[in-house]
C-alpha cells in the first residue's frame, strides 16, 4: 500500500524549520510495512493545499496531512478539509473534553479561541490527541458516503478514493509522533492488513560503499526475495539495513543466523556492531553492558565525542567526563602532555595523542580513554600536515593504540564527524579484541 | 518568481535521512528574494521523478532538483532529464576536467565508473561543482530550443516552460549549498532580475514569542510595507528577521537606524545581538573581536557548548578548552570543586556551578569561563530538583554570576539546547555589561 504525506507550513518552505516530521513519519511507516510514495510540502495557502490533497487522494491508498491545525487564523487545514469533503464544522464532544482536560493540567482558563479547537468537520472521526489540543481527524470512504448527496468530484472520480483514508495530524513533532504510534498506524494496519516488517541494522566502518558492495555482491544476490538490503552512508561509516517483509524468512535476521554468518564471512573485519542506529548508540550500549567507564580528550573534535555520548539518557553510568584540549597549555595542564612532546612533535602527532589519551584515562579515573588531535581546517594546514591530518588514540589498562587518519579535501564539519565515528569504531574494536 | 524544489532519494522517503536540503535551499532562496511554492520528495523511481518534474516545470518559474546524480545504478536523474528534454548523453570536457582534478587531489585513480560522472545531457549547461564529481546542470529554454526538432510535450504546452529554468544539483548537502550560493542563485537572479533583498537578524532571549509579539506590536504595525518581520524560534531563544525587498527603505536596516532604535526602545532588554544566525556565532564574533579567551566547564550540557563553538573555523583564537565534568570526581579533580561543596549542596547547585566556572577559568587560563550543571532528564529528578533544574555560571576577572533555569516538562535534548543558548546569552550580557 502507498502512502502520501503532505506537510503544511510556510516555515517549512522558507527553511525556518527543518521538516523532521516527514523523516519521522517515513521511518515509522516503513517499520510498519507501508511505503511512502511521495512527500509534498506546501505553505499555508488554500489553493496549494487543496491541490496537494486532491493529487494525493487520487494516487495513494492513504494520505497523511500534518500542520495547519492551530488556533490562529493562518491555520486553515480544518476549514479546507471541511470544504473538500462537503461537510460542516461541528463541536466534537470528544475533542472538547480533551481540550478541557489539557487546560486543566496546565492551569489555564479555557478561552473561546481554545474552545474552537474542538470544532471538526462532521464527516470525520476524531482520534484522541492525548498530548495536545489540536484534534487528529480521520476521513474514510464510509464517513464520506454519508455526506455525499450531491454529485461531487470524489464520487465521480475513477480514483482509489473509495478505499482510501486521509488523516490530518498536528505538526508539533512530539504530538504527531505520539499520534502516529498510538492512533494512526494501528488504524492503517487494521484497514490495510499490512505485512509484518523485521529490520536489522549492521554498522560498518573502514570500507567505502562501492568497495563493500563489490565485496558482498555474491551474498547480496543470494538474498531471499522478501529481504531487502539498503546501504545508508554516514560520516566515516556505513549502515547496512536488512528489511524482511512478512513472516517468511524473518528468522534469518536473528543473531548468528546462517544468513548473517554469510555476511560476516565476507565482510566481518569491517563490521563494528549490530542493532543500533549509530556508533554512539553502540558505544553507549556496549560500555553500559560491560560496566566499563570512559573518558575523552578532544582537540580537533572539540567536544563532539562527549556531546554525542551525553545526548543519550543514562550516559552518566559509564561516561566520567572529558577534556576539550584546544590549546597546547590545556593539553599540558589538564591532561599532562609533556611540554617536550609538544615541542618535539607538535600537537598533531602520535606522541601527543597517546599522552592525551593516557592523561585522560589516569586523571579522569576511567577504564578507557579516547583522544583526538588533528587539523580540522579550513586553516592550519601545512605541507607535512595538511588539513584532514588527524590522530586518534585509545588507551586501556593494557596499553594505548594510535592511528593516523587522512581526509584530504574535506570540510571542517566532515573532518570532525568522520573523526568521531572512526574514534567510536576504534574504541569498539579495542573493547572487543581485549575481551573487555 | 516561484520556485519548486524536488528532492530525490529513497533514503528521504524512508526517513533514513532528514531532508535538510529543502530547508537550506528555502532559506537561501528567500534571502535572495525568491519564493518557494512547493517542495516534493520522491524516491529513485523513474515515473515518480518524471511526474514531479513535469508538474513543477509547468507551474513554476524555476525548478531545482537535488539527488540521483551518483555513479551507481540507482541514480537515474541524468538519464531521466536527458529523456525529458529529448537530448543525448555526451561527455562534457568541463565536467571531465573537474572529475580529474578531484581524483588527483584525493590521490585515487580515475575508473570508468567515475569518468561516467562527466556524461551530461547535450542540451544542458554544466555549472562547475568545485567540491565534488557530480555535475550541476542547468537547462533553460534557449538550450532546449536547440534540441527540440520533433513536436514534443514541452513546445506544445501552454505552460511557463519557455521562460523557466531547471537546475539539477547533487544531493550531498555541502556540495548543494556551495553550488546554490556560488552558481545557482547568481544565475537565477540574473535570469529573473529579482529585487535586492536586505536581511537583518536580531537575536532575542528571555521572552516568549507571543509576549514579544504583544510588546512590539505598535512598532511592528508601523513597519514600511516592503519590510517584513519573521519570528524564528529556536531552543531557548528567538531570532527576529527583518527582510527588506527592493532598494527603498533598505537604509532603515543599518545599525542604529531610527527604525531599529524603535525596536530597542521597546524590547532592548531582551536583545542579545545582531547580524548573526546563532548565539554561538555571536559569541565567536564578539570574543574574537575583543580578544577575550574562554574556557568551559560542562556537566549537563555534556560538551555541547564546546562543540558549538569549535564547529566554527577560527575558534582556537579565543577558545582555550573545556572540561566535561560528568562525574563528581571529575568536577573535583579537573576543576577543583571542593568535596565539601558537593557534599553540602550537591552537583546541581549554585555553589557547585560557581566553583566549576571559577575552576575552569583559573585552571584552563582563560579570561572568561562558563559552567553548567543540571538535570537534563529523563531520569535523575527529585522533588526539590526536578528534571529541568539547571544552573549556569559565568566567571570573569571581576567576579562570578550564577542563574537558575527551570524547564518543566521538557525533553533531554531540549533541556541541553536551551541551556546552551541561555548560557551564550548570559555570557554576552556579562561581556557587554563589564564593557569588555
């Protein structure tokens, strides 16, 4: 079954807000076994929204619309859907009760403007929005028929509309996400009887997309028909996602299955972990499970390693802290890097990055430490050490390892992101190889 | 003039990648005086892309297409545009030279697959992509006419196409952004002779959107017709953007103009700075200009302050370094917070955050230091100190100030982002009030 998404809002077109809703909805629908065919973003303009709704409803099984449900006058979705479905606005007791409840929790008085949030087209079904006052509205052919007495475009059309659903959701991300999970997707699955979907993520590092594709080609070509492989590149790493549609073969995606072992046989040396979305999530899970603590000593990554880890709830269980040693003085004073080392080898050198990692491990009292020092650019490069020359070290109780990365021709942000991911991969390999 | 954007890629529909390109392009076009009418996202499917291109080209003055230009077989944009414009693929000497140059820089050998990147439809003009191997291609009616001998849909249509432009760009964000700025927007402005646009950003902190809107209403209502005001909320702050279309009244947006003074008279106490996109950029500019150095001591923000600053090239001029003091031991050992302070007041307290700021300033040898300590959530809250209880301190040579923030009911990421921005605003106010 095909889904079309319509996100309404001037702020999206003007680029004031990044449209994360489309990605969130896409991901949730895919995980529920549905396919998104098209996403359209239009502004708060009646004709533009009408056209997008009309196109979508005639080409998809389900249409999900977000935005334009607020109480202010630039929010016109409700009025438009009312016109489109030849209905009239009525006060929904369910929606009104919800608005009253939310205002009571917030301790605000219910004004007429807010009460108007409970007005909905008569032909829709209200799906209760537990997190906000804007109603979530479902329109389907059953409801529509009740309201189509006059010959109208919908009944006369040769389109799919008689079997299709349209759902209007608020654009506030956390309300939309809650409604998708708890109200919309269950209704879509019930209505369209979709397949079960099983996903499996495999994190890969140290090999480019095209080289990996060549390496695992025989394995990929032998995948069962209902298992699909996607290559999802991120900075300095790749995520492979296997998706199984339907019950059949889904057991092939359980850990250590023959199918997965076949992948390891070809590319195992590049596989860093499974079942995580990101390498920072993998580090988080692994260190938490193994009861190992970590400290960081960051120069060129400037705090990005620490902030990626601490973005995850519960990171205080293993993350002791870190030093962002941007200047040489701080490398000496906070991490104990020797002045003579900096003089002899410079800040971007194997000797320095090793002392940074060892200093962080000892001074911050952690089992493991990771350190970075490099030239992120655009300035600061020399002939011997051009922009993109970056050292990473990982210190453990049994020793310290350092590697030199080289990213010629990349930009500052890429250099930082690649270093963070390669650092996480190196940390995971070290933990595994030491059996920690 | 109206612009339509088409972003191509399965990964966008599946929600594996958030479509930041649409927002970036929207923002850049608005700043250049153009309006985005609609954004469409479609997968790597020939018919879906064709339909989106055909709809857009018949309803907009310019169509910008991103994605589907890679060397692998799922990238079909070039082939499709070649078919759509009844052209043929030829090797472009300009594009080939660019591919050669980039491979030489990276030190890789040029393979046939990579050489194929230089194939483009004969009817297009190549806009050189300095940052990547995928070509940027411009199609306009002049070029099209040369290639339309047979009666075809384009020539026969009653559409705007004879005056319209279509540009195909790579989907890689930094390549797209560079091309938009340096190649595409200049061409669009030249072709459509758009108005001069002057933008003015004003960063505001400490007041909510609706309260600010009430406060400055008389000033806003008196704005000249060709000056528009937008409220752009971000975490814990607001950006006001004034946009002047055309030469007339543009001098009203120069510093200290009567128009701006009128805004300061009403809301000056909330204005943190001007002419920056973000507060981190304002801190960067201000500290660089004034020759002041900074150190950080972060607990709940976990390195986000340091990484926001070091994301900007040149930050080593003022940023000495920082400590991410997640555990109490690190607060003591790396920042010199007294054990007795932590025992008596806890980590999330005014006393601790003051000692953190002072410790960072002294130990890392900076003029100024900023410190954060709080409960980001979702766990760790108590009745006296619920999730969202956060202390910030700023230390200077003349003393230390601390403030308590309280964000009830927010999520971890919001708490961190709001704290970072409020911290930057506090730092700027301190620098200004001390005349540093």
